[in-house]
């Protein structure tokens, strides 16, 4: 446990009947960092969050929030929470929900400040049930940050939001991190993790597959993506040395390789009519696919 | 816990003055009451059925049955009316909120312990108060049932406390069933139990076997207390109160255990 640990899972195991959800998982959240928790469905993200929030108890190992049992209310007064699905009371107005949640905390953020930060100032008088899905998510975000938390759990926060709302939420998350608030973010949008996270933990089958900065993660997967218009045979290219995969999409060829220079040379030699050549380093999406492919294959088997 | 964390956070991190904790309990209860008083789908049936039944059977048709019919049915329909905020207000909302994720969120948030259940309990008591006052107004204003102030106050108090065992029963059913199945299941508890306890017809009109098993139902005992309160029947009230208290505690303990285990 380092100086700045705010939450931690230590060698945590959790089983649901015959299913192993977490298998000796170690996870540390440090003060003020934005940690993205990624992984395919069933990797153990929700279970990890549930353990850190004290919603479920580990079968083995320990879960800690500010060095305390997560079920202690003193620990939970220092966190904010936005879960994947929570149907808040439809007949209550947004402002009433906000004031109720603020009452749980010792030093809540100001009412107007919270509304402005979450972008719900125009919704305060509306009944929650009359809001659109994206607006409801913004209200849930406001409830998560209203207690001036030191640690914020955001489980798939931008699902159902349009691009503008998502950008606003990203900006608010950056502002919170700048204030020193740590954030644990789970998301299916890898560009979200890429844009926001200082550290990324990839889970698979209840274990940590990879941990590091976004760049570290990208570097672990030394793949480059090549796209071009060509009538070369995709299946033949897939068999070339150094080619990880090659697929055809209409006129376009799409190739993933660790040796881009060699493959590009061979492509140009093979097809003088080749056009619209694009070479791009793999993003988080490719890295993620590569990292989790083995576990997905095992699951499929 | 190591020293570095302590020094990084304010010394009183996570602690809250008692005044603010009390404020959180009040805010929770206020929200719970507001949300249901604003939901006509919840309040209307609770008010409508006992009110309508009492108007038809207790006032309009009871004139032929003598003066005491309106008095008798004030107690019985009062009990019938008080059961539903307990069973439905508590049970259905708990079942829906376990399903919809609200309970999970509340458990993750630093809501003070028990505030959620306490809020629902106060809401059920508020709804029971509204039903009882409505029936009392009808009894006094329309049927001209002669009631002393002590009887009115007694019936009101009986309703306020009488809703609690049904809160516990509703809560238990709410922990057994998730989501939309709960209202149907609770109707299956509510309506037969009311009938078998003699809330709709006097017990003496039911078959002997059903009369024998009536003491099994909590509503029977609450009805005995309510009848004694308005001046009908001369049996001691205490045994019935004890049965109701035991019933309430038992279901509350069962429900809390299930909530802890299953969530």
C-alpha cells in the first residue's frame, strides 16, 4: 500500500456458484488519478466495483476504501457513485434529488455549483421521469459529484449520451481530477479511456491482464494498421510473414501487422495500381482486442 | 490505515455532525413521502377502495342494519384501508427498487443506516393517516356515528401503529419478489386476508372452519383492537397487540436478513 492509495482490492476472490468472477485480483486506486477499468463483458469489472463499494463481500482477500471496510459509512462519505442502471424516483424533481443526495454528505458542494458542473442547471425544476435518457445520466452524474468526493466511481457514465453531452461530461471529469478527485471509470468506449485515463487496467476472466498508461498499453501491442484500395487477395496477404490479419471490406484492404515497412513495400511491389494508402499506429482499441483475444478464445472454447 | 492517508485527508474525513445526520434522515423521509403523494397510481387506489366500500356498505346500505353497522364497519374498513399502504407502499416499492437499481445506489451512497426503511415507514404511516381521517370524516359527517374524542383519537393511533406489522409483511414479500410480480403477489395476500379476517363481512357470517383459523391473520387482530377502540366488543386488547407486535418483529427480522444476504 503506497502513500496515496484511496481504494484497494488485495488478492480478492469472488465466485458465483461454479463461476469464478474474480481470481486473486489486485487493484489499487491512487489519490487524484483517473483510472480506467476495461475488459470484455464478464471480465469482472462490475464485481470489482461492487466490492469496492461494499455492495458485495469478497470470498477471499480484502477490499478497502480509504483503509476501511467499504461498508463503513465513514468511508462511503468520501466517495461519489454513478452506477450503470439506477431508476431514480420519477415523481421527484431534479433539484429535490440533488438536495436529498447532498444531505448524505458532511461537506457537500454547493447546490448551484453542482448543477453548473454537471450541466443540469436548466433541469432542476423538472420531474426526473420526464427527462430523456441522456439527461437522466447527467442528473445521476450530478448526484455522484455533489458530495465533494475524494473518489468517484463512474460505471459506464456516457451510455445514451449524445456527442455534445459526452464532451461536457468529459470536461467535468477533467475538472474534478484537476481538483484532486480520483476517478474509477469503466467504459465500453475505448476512445473515452484513451482521452481521459492516466492509467488503464485491463481485466479478463477475473484477473488483471495489463496495467499501465495508455501509451504503455499501446506499446505492448506493436501493431500497425494499414488500409488501402487494392485488388490483391486478402487471404494470400494474411499468410505473409509478419501479418497478423488481413481482411477485405469492399474495395478496401485492411491489414494489421507488426512490420509495417516490410508489408507496405511488398504491397506496392505487388500492386502498382494500389491507392489511398493509410498507415496508422494501433490505438487502444487494437491493443485491447489483442490483449483480450486469448481470454475470449478460451471462453468460446 | 497508514499515516500518509490520514495526513492527506482532513482530520474529520468521513465524520458528520449529528445535526446533519438527522437532516439526512428527514430529507430521506420527506422525499419518500413526496414521491408517493405525487403518484396518483399509488394514492388513488389506497384512498378509493376503503372510501367507496365504506360509503356503499357502511353508510348507504347500513341504515337498514341499525346504528352500530356504520360504527362496526368504520373499524373494519379502517383496518382494510390501513393494510394497503403498509403492504403496497412498502412491499411494491421495495420490490421495484431492488429491481431498478435504486436500492443498490442507496446502499453505495452514504445514506445513514435505516434511513431508507424509516422513510418508507413514515410514508406508509402518512398514507394510513390520510385514509383513516377520510373514513372518520365520512363516519362523523355522513353517517353521524356518535364517537367520543377519545374514540377518534384511539382509532387514529391504532391505525398509525397498526400499519407497522403490514409494513413488515410487505417488506418481506418485497424481498422475495423482484419487480413487477410484487403487486400481484401482494393482492393475493391482501384480499384473501381481509376477507378471512372478517373485514368485509362479520366473521359470524363465514363458515365455521374459516372462523376458527381467523386468529392466524394479523388483520384479524388489528380489527379486534380497532373494534374495541370504537366501543364494540369487550375482550382485552393487550393479547392482540402482542400478537401484532410479534408478527411485525418476526417479518421485519426475516426481511432484514434476506436484504442483507440477497440485496
